[in-house]
C-alpha cells in the first residue's frame, strides 16, 4: 500500500509571514493553519482562495493572527466549508 504525500507552503516558510501550509495525503487535503496579518496582502491569500474549496480539514495550532487570521475570510468568502480542528484553548482564544 503506497500513500502519496505532498507538503506545500502557502505562506510562512523561511520568513515571518503568516503561517499556512497544505498537507496532501492521497486524495485528502489538510490545511495546516490559516494565518494572515491585518496588513498582509501577499500571494498566499490568492493561493488560499484557489485551494480553499478543495480542503478536507483544517488544523489550527495557535490562536494568533499568524495562524488563524485568514480562517474567517477563507470560510466566508473563499468557499472553505470543511471541519476545523483545534485545541479548546486555541478555539476559545482564536
């Protein structure tokens, strides 16, 4: 049994941009964090908009803008409809 695995950076690799990655395992797409900053208008948001309708689950790791700042936007405007998972503390503070 072979699993296809792909890890894609949307934003946050090698810099201090908002954190957002996509982990693909076979046909499942998992969004790892969904960050943004108030003044962030990088291409990460464009990439997020393209993939949001295809995401199967979101994992939110921290309750700050860098990790959850674009979640509401993705849910409200980009077609993100999948379940989101976080610790209770992240959910309450985020």
